[in-house]
């Protein structure tokens, strides 16, 4: 298979959806990748007409318009782990059961549910993760005691966790024990830690939106393909993010 212009081998592999760029570098070091039957060095470029193989199987180049890539919206149920490690019980890859190789963009805690994107396009994974702090993610959170005005204001202003103070964010009450929060950060277990600091315990956490992409009426365990419009908007949102995460 050919590619339109010389392309670094790790980018070529990530564009095909075989792996991330970081994983590609490891595969090259482990001598599991060949170009025209020869072992390449890190940084080698794939030329038009070259045959690239991973573990002896040909890896075809990506279509220029990425029409052969998979992009899906999945409603991750509670208990599913966002890992591509197939030996982990309840991993997201087995849960989705897609026939093509896909991987999640970012993650959602095992005890949380809601929207997560999966794709076979390694390049967009890198770009989204790189630009993640610029993008809205909306959650509906249920806690173990009534939500007070004081609690909402403190959450919105910023809470000290993990050696830093969280960025100001939008928070609004949705019910006696429930609120919505829009984050542009992705600190480890951020919402749970913020609530804990203020004496609250999260009993349910659901992500409903990433940027312009809505969870909508998808039930836990269901998935759908991104629409053309959603994909165009996603590509436009991350097109200035060139570097890998």
C-alpha cells in the first residue's frame, strides 16, 4: 500500500490505527516492525510504495480523507475499565466488541459512566489528548447529601487537590442531591476529589458531553458512530494540535 508523501514510521503506524505513536516506538525497538522486509530504525520514514509489516502482517496506509477510520460514541457502563489490555476483566475493548481495532480517547473512571469516544485513528487520539485542557466536558453528579449554595460556589471557584487548585468551572444545581459541572481539566478522579475535599461523597457520576458531542439517548453499553458533522467539528477543534500527547 502506498502513502502520498514520506511519513515518519511511528506516525504512519498511529494513523493506521495499529497503535499510538508511543506504542509504535516500542514496537520498532522490539523489532516487530519491518519496511520492505528490513528492520527500520526509530525515525525512519515510510516512502510511497513501501510495504510496512507489524508482526509479519501488512499494515496499510490510511485513506487521505480518513474514510476508513472508525469513530464511535459509547455509553460506558459502571464497572467497565478504560484499558486496551485484553487480560483485564471488564476492559472497554471487549465491552464494545467492535470488529476493528479501536482504542479509547482518554478515560473515564471504572465507577463512573457516560460518554467516551473510541477510534481507530491514532492521530486524532494524540491531538485530542494534547488539546484536552481546552475542551469542555460536562458531567451530572449525584452526592450523598443536599447540595448547598456554598458547596456550588466553592466547586465553581476552585478546590485544592493533588497539590494544585482546580481551574474555575461552571457548576449548577439540578436537584436536591445532584448538580452539573463543566470541566476543561482532566485531573485524576477530579470531581470525586473536589467533592471529598468539601465533605461530600459522589454516589453517581455520569459524563454527558465532550465538546460538541452529546451522549443523548444512548443507554449504558450502547454505542453509535459519530455523524459526519460531529467528525468535521472534532477535526476542526483539534487541527491546531500537532504534537503527540
